[in-house]
């Protein structure tokens, strides 16, 4: 395997480029960046590509990632599934923090990277999007063939009866129950979890299910929780139909994403990674490119089209 090198150099394995594309796009602010994107375009040209996306794709929409150097420098205590289902206090903590953080996640808009990926799908150059994100921005940018591995924060599920409720409706009910605390939040995580004072958590009132009064949980996969088996089968089918895997904005630290890289490599499918910083898959990737996705993906679209 080849070793990881910093941008603007791109490492590849020999014989990875079918087809031909121009060596530079028609417009580019930096020829060195265009060259590395051209390498990526050569790798994907003529291949049915599945995109696997992570939090790094949404950072340019104002949603922070989990594992940038800035985030890793600060302590984090994400809610775990067993803690949530086992404790009313944990549920109160989660919803109090998420209530504040939703104003950041719910108001986010797709960025240039999302839009370029949707355009690549419409053109038939990307066959589908397998995302670890829970923000729904792929669909809002126009992507159709999207499978959300970890669910979507815009839907809330009752753990008792299974009833679904739009997050906007739950947010309204929380606002009515907690009018004095609306609008207060500090730092927000990719899952909408916000840092707030303990006093606000202890005073927060959590609504129940409108059908049975049961416990509400966002319809997303928490840390320590498994991806639903039926959803995972659909994800494997998407990879089976693809000729190449394109990883965008994911460190691949969580195995729920990295396993797709493992299988692609095992089946001899090229794996390309575009991310700021190292990833778990760098050592096995066919190509690794360092760059901002809001810049890289529009250039890639230009080359492939």
C-alpha cells in the first residue's frame, strides 16, 4: 500500500485510471488543486460510484464535525444509547441540550459540496449516497438515492408505541413547556447536542409521546446502538452495485462507516477518500486527497461532466 502524503500531492496505486479527463478544469483558482482533483476524476471516470459521506461534508453549512483538531481539543460527552433508555435524567439532559442545538442544525442549508454531489447523481456519475450524517442536507440539496445509515434528526420516534412525530412539532412543544430558556445555547455538536448550564438541564421539562405518553427519542442511531439490520442490508446492496467507493468528509473512526471501505477493498473496488486530516482508511485507499469538499466536489463535477 502507498503512504499518505499531504496536499497538494495525491498518492495512488498504479493502474487505477480508466478513461481520460482533461488535466485541468476550464477554471481553477489553484492549478495544484485542479491537478489533484483531476487524479480523482481519472479514478472515477467510467465507474459507477457510491459516495459515503460524513460530518466533514456539513461543516461548510455551519454544522461542526466530531474529529477535527479543534473538536478533539475539547472534551465531549455524547449521549449513549444505554444511558438514554435507562435513565429519565439522561433523557432530560439529552433533550435540554438538543432543544438548544436544534436551532443550529435545523436552520442549516446545503453547501456547494452537497449541491455538486446532487448534480453528479442527476448526471448518473454517482449512483447513490450512503451517509453517516443525520442533518438531512443531502435531500435538501436535491439528492434522491440517499440512505441515512444513522437516521435523521428531523424525525422523532416513541420508544413505547413506535409513533413518529416531526422534530419541528416536538420542538414547538418543548418551547411551550420551557418558555424561559428558549434561545440559550453555546457550542453545538453534529448531532445537535449543545453545551448548556446544568441549571437549565435540571429545570427542563421533557414532552412525552402524543399517542401513548411514552419516551421520545430522535430517530437516529446513538453511540452504542446498532444500525437497523434492514437498513444495513440496503447499504450493502448499494455497495454491491457500485464499481468504486468515494469517501467524503469522514474520518472513518466509527466502524459503521469503515466496514464499507473494508468490503470495497476486499472486493477489489477502488476507494478514494477526500477529507481534511487523516482517516482510518488512508492505508488501504487507492487515492487520498486533502481538501475542502465545497471546493473539491464542484471541480470534480466539472471534470467528470
